[in-house]
């Protein structure tokens, strides 16, 4: 077992949530930065993505640290609220 696997297996549930949220924040930030640019370059396409404005605003909170955000909230958003925007992005990509 590698050191990272040992470390992960001994981590508490809270630590695993935090680690997943940190990784999720980084990936979320990259994807939403692209969405933000799309909103500027092609607002009609970005407008087809549900809640794109709220998604961009949430990314700004996470990236710029406007407020302390509980990692459980971040993970909850990733797990429960990204299916609809993801589906809309897939539709737009299929049209391209």
C-alpha cells in the first residue's frame, strides 16, 4: 500500500470530505472559469446552461475567499447540484 493510500485509509470521514472538497474546488474553479469566459464571448450559449450566473458567483466565492465556506457545502453542491448544468454543457458540446 502506498503512503498516500495509507494516509487516505487512516483519514477520518471529515478529513476525507475536506480533501475531496479541496480537489473539487480546484476542478470546479477551472470549469467555471471556462464558463465565465463563455458567458463573455457567447452569452447565448452560456445562457443555455441552467443557473450559469449562480455557478459563476459561487466559483468567485470559493476562489477569491469572499467568505469562509464549509467544505460540506462545497461537496454537497458538487454531489447534488451539477447534473443539470453538466447535461446542458454536454448538449452544447454536441451541437459544436
